[in-house]
């Protein structure tokens, strides 16, 4: 089965059910960083940027802990965690050492080497970008309100910040501006310099999409198995359209629910359908529970 087997009325019924869930639940997740790590993130202009760029296909906590690990190592060598010193770092060497016992279990050797090839290059290019424009990640933003798309396109200028990361950072800035999520290090530093900074017009921001989102979306409409990573581009427009049915005032809000369901309940082989909040409108959930 697929979305092609459902009428608009049936699709809208699923969207309306999910909308009620979004309105009744707090789906804003925070960081698991230790207090000393968090303090460092809130007081160093480049630490959140480095954590953001590293946060790709590895454990998110490991990605966000890397800047502090690097800071401690640089401190032992009498180096400050500042732009000029960071540019002298061999990021491939440092990441290889840091991640040697932290790689995700299912990540192949080929994917690990690909990560170690790309991410150090992104980090170096991002740091050079800020030298070139004579600015820091915090100073990218002025002391005023921004619409969501202005933040998105401002972030897209940075090497290593692709569409998905720019979207997710913008979404988080919206949540923080609305008081729905604790501020992260980047936002805190911007707000400290620019007290009037906030992000508005969230209706303009589309939903960020990953394999969890694609998997949950397909299972809601009756397809259990698929190569979700490879198929992701084929489903993007359907998911974006569906998110606007669910939450036209803030389509990106649906990401929080689908990501959490995909990670905690909708496992690849043995999904926990009986515990999932979507099991009344998910075709796979309905079928699984009835068996």
C-alpha cells in the first residue's frame, strides 16, 4: 500500500488525528549535555557551529560533546579555542581519535571513512568562511526580529550547513523564541549580544525530513519495508504537503512527533505499535495490533 490508495478525505482524517496529538503533547526535546559542556557551548562562539556540523550520522550527543573534548585537548597544549587556533587543528585526526569507540554499531567502515573525509573539510571551510566575512556565527544576526526564511538562508551561507541542518536550527530558534524549548548555546550567545533577536513567521518553514520521518510516513499509509535512506528524495514533496495539512501554521512542527515515533517506537524490524500514539491511524499499527 501507499498514499496512492487513499482518498483526500482519508488522508485528511489522518492529518486531523495527528494535529490533535501535536496540540496535546510537548514534543520539544532538549540537550543531554553535562553542565560543564553546556556552559562551554554557551560561552564560545564557535563551539555550537562545530557541534552542528559534526551532527551527521553519528550519535547527536557525541557530536555535541566533541567541541568540549577538543577544547580540553587544546588547553593541555596551551591553545585557546579560538578561530585562529582552530584553523590549525587537524580535524580528521582529532575526530578519528575521538570517535574510535563511539561509532554507531550499524555504521559501515566505508561510511565512517566518508564521514572522516567530509566533516573535517566542512569544518575547515566554515572557519575560513568566517575569516573571509570578518564575522562570527553569533554576529551573523542583528538585534531585531527575523522571519524564519531569513534565518534559514543566512545559515545556508555557512559551509557544512546543508538544507536540513539550516531548517532544524531555524526550527529550534522558533521554538526558543516562543518559549517552548530551553535555549541552546548558539541562541543564548546571539540573545546576549542582541536582546531583541527572535524568529517569527514559522508558517513559512517547511518540515525537515530524515529517514525516521520517511519510515513513519510510509507506515502510516501501509508500507512496512523500504530502503528509506535511498528512497527519501521520492517522498519529500508528499511529506511536506502532508505536514501542511497537519499544521499549516507551523508545518515543521510535525518533525518532532515523527522523529520521536521513528526513533522510540517505529523500529525497522520489531516496531512497538501497541505503545505508539499513532497506532489508531497507522495502517501498519492497526494491522500489527489486530494480529
